[in-house]
């Protein structure tokens, strides 16, 4: 056997070993805010640097944690502090023990409240926002606006942004029965952009300045993070580390 053939055989074997090492598919589900703000923009770079393939579904924080606990995903995307994320998981029908979860913060984000650009209201207190979301205030004239019934849109029922607004802004009081829950935060912002009576709370990155007007109110900051059940396995840990690095450079 020639030296050239032996060398080719060795290289081929090494390539096969490398292919096996990078063949892992890491499954990620959860917060659409994390997906849109951090994960999607960095996905190509993370797949390239880690060698792993990412299978990603934006399903809301609660569903992401439920998937994680059930073993249907390797990493959950979370868009609020863990104690609030646990409440979102409960809304998705899954009880989660926070002691079993490892939390990896990617970056800080801000939730803002937006209305249609034609709405003359420019400022609301958290108390007014709470009363609007619970149905106590039902007309814009009640807060200095037009004589127009208010239409409240929200993140998905299992979404982290919805859970964060309920916990922090609304003091844990339940949303009113007329609130129109959407499939995602992005969709909620789009609905307000087409409805002069609309209002919603969204991550700052979802605001379309041509279609949304941001209200002046108290600042509401939250972490965007990834979570695993216990210590992440090597492929998931490599992906998490890569996203943390990418988030710092964004």
C-alpha cells in the first residue's frame, strides 16, 4: 500500500471522526423575544463556531420551559427573571422547580408600551396601564385621549412578556377577559400598528417606529436568557457560551 493511499485513508478517518463530533442537533424552544433579538441574528455564527446544528422554535417562555422539563428541548429561551418564567410555565400547564434550572443571561432588554401613531396619548402611569389591561379603564378618553374604546393586545398566554407585565406592572392582577392574546410579541406590535385604538407591551426591539408610538412610562427592564435542566450537556454548553459571546458583541 502506497504512503499516499495510507495518508488519504488517515485523513478520511479523521474527517469521519470530526463529522461525528459535530453532528449534534441542539433543540431550543421558548421566548420569541429572545429568538428575534439574540438567537436568530447570531444563529449562523453560532452554528459555524460550534459545529452544531440548531433546531429552534419560538413558542413563548412557558412552553419553552415545559418542553425543557419534558425533555423535548435541550435549551429553553427565557425573556424574564426565572421566578416570573416559572409562572409562564404554569400558564402552559407545567409546574417547574426553579432549583432544577440553570439560568444563563445573554443581555438586558426593556419592555415598552406602544399605541397607534394617531393616538394623542403620550404618557401613562403603571397604574393607568394596569387599569387598562384589567378592564377598569375601557375608553381612551379616560386617560386624556379620544372617545374611543381601548383594544388591548398581549403576548401569547404562555409568553414571558405577558407574564412580566402581569407580575410587575399589574401587581399580579389577572388580564381582563377582552384582552386579545396573540401568537407572539411581534404579532401584538403589528396588530397595534393597524389599530388606532390598540395598546400592547412589547420588547423594545419589536417597535416599528413607522407603525408604533412608544408611551412615556416607568422603565421596565428584564433579562433575556437561556435555561437548561441542571448542568447543560457539552453540545448545549458550547451553544450557550457562543450565544453569550455573540450577545456581548451585538
